[in-house]
């Protein structure tokens, strides 16, 4: 059992701050004012930076602790899932199934890690895990930039467009594709788009396609983990862990 003095170090403090930043980040996203969107972007960028710094400092200063090893990946999950769930509530193009699949993938990996520990084995990681993380962070930053560069009124108009499209029987993909086609036509027929018109146009479809590709990569990453660690999920291994040990 680690004592308080061992746990209380700068790397662990940075990890804890990443968790504590989440409520402020969510609050800022729900606000319509431009200043709050900038604050949300900066806060997320700083939180993401601490994810790189805390591990580096822990290794450099030899301050790696079991508490840090437990909390660090948990803080990452809180931050990313908190972002996507918030987007689901404030931005109509983001769909429930996307967020469910992203959360489901993380629950699957957590389950596999548990099985690996109970089996006395290590969970084999893949490059797809890093690709997934890059896509998720990229999608979040892209959506946050869009929120920064368009007005709250424009966001409301985009949400209304998607809501009306769904009521008319169109899928979210069809509405987003229509917006993308309109942007292509506008860019093709207009000699010089203003900064405002450009971002107002791409804001109507970029967040959706960013989330769509991110969800696809996330699912592929989860399937890759299953294939790579299929031995952990064999009937014999699961029976040994959950049934045989329970009866011993």
C-alpha cells in the first residue's frame, strides 16, 4: 500500500488536474459565447498536454506509482468520453450510436485487461490503439475549433437543419452529405469565399464526418484487440477464471 508521500508528486498532480478539468470543460462547451469556446479549446489542449508530460516526468524523476498507473488511463478515458458525450447533447450531427460504440470499445479493452490480469498474462497492444487515439484527439480538436470559429447562432441553425432533416425522413449521413455538396458547389462557383462563409459552411458537415471516421477507426481498433488477444476469450480460459476459481 503506497503512502500519501509517495503518491503526492507532480506527475500524479498533473493527472488529477486532468480529471478535475473535465467539469469546467463541459460547462464551457454548453455556453454559447465565443469566449467560452476558446476556453474549452485551451483547457482541452492543456489537459492533453499533461497526458504527455506526466508520464515523461514520472519516468524521468523515477516517481512512477501504482496510483498513477491506475489513474492515468482512467483520466484519459474520462476526458475523451466526457467530450464525446457532451458533443452528443449540444451538437445535433453527433449520433448516439457513435458515442455508444466508442464507449463500448473502451469497456471491451478494460474487460480484456481484467481477463489478462486474472490469467497472469499481458494484454497485447497494437498500433491501431495509437491510431485510434490520434483520430479521437484529432476529431475533438477539430470540433472544438469549429465551435470557436462559428457563432452560437450558427450552431443553433446547424442543429435545427439536422433536426428538420431527420423529421423529414433523411438520415444524418444524408444531411451531412447534402451540406458537403452545397459547400463544394459554393466553393466552385464563388471566386473568393470570405473567412466567415468558409467556416460557416464546413461547420455544417466536418464535425459529423470527423466523428464518423473516428468511430470507424475505434471499432476497427477494438476488433483488432480481440483478434490479437483471442486466447484470453477462449471458453477454457474464461471457465478457468470465473468458474473453476469460484469453486476452489
